[in-house]
């Protein structure tokens, strides 16, 4: 459509993905590097959890507390990176300004926060006592869910930018655009044929593959 800049919203789940969301986001990041140019600068940003956004744990915990229900946590050691809505918006805008094309940016979000600590603080903010007035219930880690998220993968090299809290990530090797697009076509064909198990296996293989570097040939 002739846009000057395109910004992909990625996620920390794209680092060593264990879920379909993480795998598809990782492939999206790969496409950023492969498709940059042709009149449009492409860039991406890796988000942590945005506080108060749709799908955030905070509104869920607040609803549970207000209803007097148990606060549900998957695992007592579960941690996540969190960012505010203003930080998220700023990251998108700054990425569009700072990009040279084919970049991936990440915000310094400090140390990850334990989900249980967050839940207990929300209970206390309402003058209630965790495990006394409001029970805390552990439900178990869901399939594809990680105990801890990461912001960078092995081989990623964070570089400082003019914004003190935003870093540019450079991968170890450029992506072979032709090979990657051939793999995307193969995935699309598996979707068309409804070959779900093969599709998922190939999706994860592509998302975690170090083979699609310059000069590599498309698999299969």
C-alpha cells in the first residue's frame, strides 16, 4: 500500500518459542528482515506484557478479587516482563523513527516480576489479605506456556540507540529471503490441505531454524 514504515508488534514469546503464538511471531520477525525495502522500511518491536491491556493478567486478577473469588495463578515461580501502556506506545513510535530498516527493537523493562507477587499486591491494595480474605489457587502451567520469558535469544546482540531504554537487536546472520518465502508458501499449502500435525511441526522447525541464513536453500 506504499506505506513509508511498517512496524510489526512482536512478543517476548518469540524468543525460543514454545507456543503457536510465539512461533508465528518469530517467523514474523524473520519476515521483517526478509521483506525490508521496496519503498517500505520494515521494523519490529518485542513487547512484554502490557499492564491493563486486553488479555493482561491485571484485569483478570481485579475481576477475581472484586468477586471474592480465588486468584488463579498457573505456577508460584511464574515470572513475566511488564511494561506500561505509555511505554508500549512510545516503543512503537520510537521504533518507526529509529529504524534503518530490517531492525528489531526491545524495551529495557528491568527485572521480570513474579506473577504471584503481583497478585498479592493487588489483593493488599484493596485492604484484603492474600490466602485469608482472598485465596490464591495454583492451576498448573498450560501447554506451550513458559515458566520464564526472555527478551533476547542466543546470538542476538543488543545495541544502544539514542533512546536510553530502547535497544536494537541484531541477529547473527541475515535471512535468506527466497528460502524463507518458500517455507511460508509450504506452510500455506499445509493449511490449505488441513494437515495440522505436519503444519505445526514445520512451523516450529522454521521458527527455531538457524539454517535460513544467506545462501541457504529452502527445505523440502
